[in-house]
């Protein structure tokens, strides 16, 4: 294990890059979820299947079957073990699959640990646990370099068809199980002996079945496709075709059943002429079309893709993009603000998207997940409903107003600080922020048209638009005629 840990330290930079950009965070936010709300505001996975929406976060799994009117929250205590959701899938037979991961510290370095897989059969409430797949130390047949540790061995994607399961893991590579996870086989798509250290193509990030039953896998070395269950492979890289993918680091693969096309988030791996974009193929990989090139879309970093018939949605760090003409034209979904509460999603970084049909119509509902919460629209962004994790001051009445996240890091985050409160009727609300010398830094004001839970947001800037310095700040919130004092720490 010590040798392999050393090897993984050598490839940590790429792993840290992905985790920072994907937004999959495992540290705890202040407070617990509101009753009936979400377990966390960082929505890293979204999946709609058989009338149910599944939303994965670093705190667990959120499930709704009534378009968000009510939520079932499954924390690590419910599905067993430690860790938030790192991968999510539902097989055709209705079995729900998740992979988990959590943080650890080794010799002063923060590293990620694969927490294994779990599955839940329809009608059951008992999650079945599968340890994170690893190899025996003596499993070196054919020159293989075994993965003997769960550290940096995180499963990022799952493709499930009944008892046939494929997983893509960073340190553990691409693996296949024919018996629902009881045993695993390492699969390499290039014919080389497995070594996550030596071969970028052996570091797995994504996998998906298409509607024809082909398996597609994405690694740091490109895309591979097999029509015979993994016996033989076609490989697609940014150099081996006339119309290739944009980059070899493939963090997401998605199948549109409408036309059996494959869409991939293809990012720059190790070569300077690779670039971040979305790559799609409608002919089984013979040629690829490039969409949302970073130089054409203000540095867009794509993460997640969803479909509804011919409509395609892409979650990026610059917002959510939509096309209805196979990518010839794209438009950015409008800003998100709840039509009733006024609560907004203030992050421009989106990690996940999903679609679901609207009952009784031909329309569909779009779900978008960000670091700052979940939102849904059934009319192309004209109206939004926002779902967030917070502690309602109706449930916890002291203090009447509180700030979160706290400490707040405006320089390194992509979400604001919120001052949370509730009002019984339309009231003006004012929040004044002071430094340690009790000099007023800025004033925030909102007039609310209805009662309920609300939050005023602060971006960490003073009245002159300058980010404030590190330190402790005080706030004075006036809600109606009642004043609440509190403090917040700024750490950049």
C-alpha cells in the first residue's frame, strides 16, 4: 500500500483539479436541512427515473416523487457508512446505485477516500453495501499494478444493467461486475496491463450504456466503446480521427435515447492543443461535433448533460446552456429567482442537470443543481422554484437572524453569505455590516412582498465594491421592528 500511496501522491494534482472544479465538497455546512428540504446545497448529481428525482450531495441523497413538494432525505446514517454521493445510477430494473466518498488527512495532506457502493432494490428500505473494489497485493498477473488502497480510489460514475455493473474510478480504473458487485474485474480498453500510475487511460471518470447496449467509458486518456461487453474496444482520442473529441479528460458521458447519440464533457488533459468543450456523436463515434468551445463561450467548463427529446442542456461553470437544434445554436438559461419567495441561485457554477415530464402536457421540467442549491422550471426559465438547505428560524427561533456559511470565504467561493430569517407578513429588512472597529462596511436592504422564510445575500464587498479583509465582522439585522446582532468571520 505504501508504494501505491506514493504513486497516487504523484498524480494528486490532477485529482485535486477535478475535485476543485467539480465542486464535490465533503466538509460540513453550518446547520441542518430545513424540514422537508435538502441535505445540502452542493447538488453534484441529478437523475430522474420512473417518476422520481434523485439529487446527490456531499451530505447524502435527496429524493422527491412530487416535483419537490416533499423530500425524502437519506444521510450516511440511513445508507450506512461515511461519505457523500460521488456517483448515482438507476438500473432498468429500478435498483438505485450510489457510490460514496469522504475526506481524510494523511501526513498533513487532504485526500479523498472511496467509501464503496450501495444499492437499494425496489420496495426495500435496506441498502446493500459493497466495499470499494481494490486488488490483492499479489494480483500482478500480466504486469498489472494492483490498486490496494481506497485512498484516491473514488468511484465517479456507475452504469448498471440488472446484474451487470460498470464503474469508473480514479485510482481503481474501469471495473466490471457480472454478479451485482460481488466480484470485480479490472478492464483496460487499450490492451495494456493495468496501471493507474503509468497510463492516463486507466484513470476512470465516466461510463454509460447507450440504447443499443454498447458500453462507453471515459478516462483521462479519451473515450472507449465496446459492443461485446468489454471484450474488444474502439478508442476515440483528440488526435486519432479527422473529426475528434476536443480533449482526452472525459469527466462525463451521456446517452440521449431520443436519437441514441452520445454526448461527452471532454476537457484538456495533458496537451496544450486540447481544449474544454462538449463533444457529441450521432454515428457511434465515427466522427464528433464540438460544442461550447471554451474560447467561444467565455471559458465555459462543462460538467453535466441532460436531454428531453431533441432538447439538450449542459451545466457549466458559466451557467446552464440549452440547444434544440443539435447544437447549431445555444442559449444561456435566464437568471434564477424563485417566483414566490424571491430566493435566488447566485452561483454561476452549475454541476448537474436533469429533466422530467410535466404531467398532462408535452412540456418538461428542467432541474439544475449548483453549489448554491437546486432550482426547477417548467416554462423555459420564465418561472423558477428554488430548493435550498437551511435551518428555518421558525424551527430554531434563537437567534432570529443568522449568517451562513460562517466562516465565509468570498474570494474562494462561488456563493454568497446569506442572512436567514422569517417574516409573518410583508416587511422591509435591513442588514448593516460593521468591521471590528464598528465602522459600517455596507448596508443590505430588501422589501419583501410576502411572508415566510427569506434571506438577504452578501457578496463580501464593502460599499465601494472592494472585497473586505480577513477578520471578524458584526451584523445588525432589522426585521420589521426587531433588531438582531450577530457576527461572521471572513477567511480568504
